[in-house]
C-alpha cells in the first residue's frame, strides 16, 4: 500500500505537501526553526532538527524533511511531519455574514 501525504494543520498553520521547492524563487535557510510566531499568545510553531526550514522572498515558509520530523507548539501539541517538502501557509477564515477574509489568529 502506497503512503499518501495529505494536508495537515496545527492551529493557524496549514502544511501542504509539494513535489519540490519552487524553482526560480530565492530561498533563505532559516536556522531558528521557527515556522510561525503566534500573535495572541507569543507561542510559536517550531520544526525539529530533522527538517530544514526555508523562507522565500515573499515571506512564505517551506519545510524540507529528509526524514520524519516534528512540528511543536506550546498549546497545540506536536504534529508528526512525513519525509518530503511542505509548503507552509497561514490559515484564513471567511465571515459568512460580511464575506471578509482574515487570517486565523493563534
């Protein structure tokens, strides 16, 4: 049976599996391992040393896990990340009454 990677969420963070890092985009390695900082509580989403964290010139984060890794957060617990490349996005919510879209706050 083939293992299929699927989207995963941890609080306001959404991880989407991709085939490879984007081509033609300047990527900077982030050694602090902080994927995203929480605005409301000051907590953060951090990846373990089994993965490498990159940021592109638009501020998007990318995780490259050469082997299974972990994404931790002080309130949400730990999320196991499969081997591979993951695009990191901040989740958004849409108000059904006004139609306004805003980032989910963590």
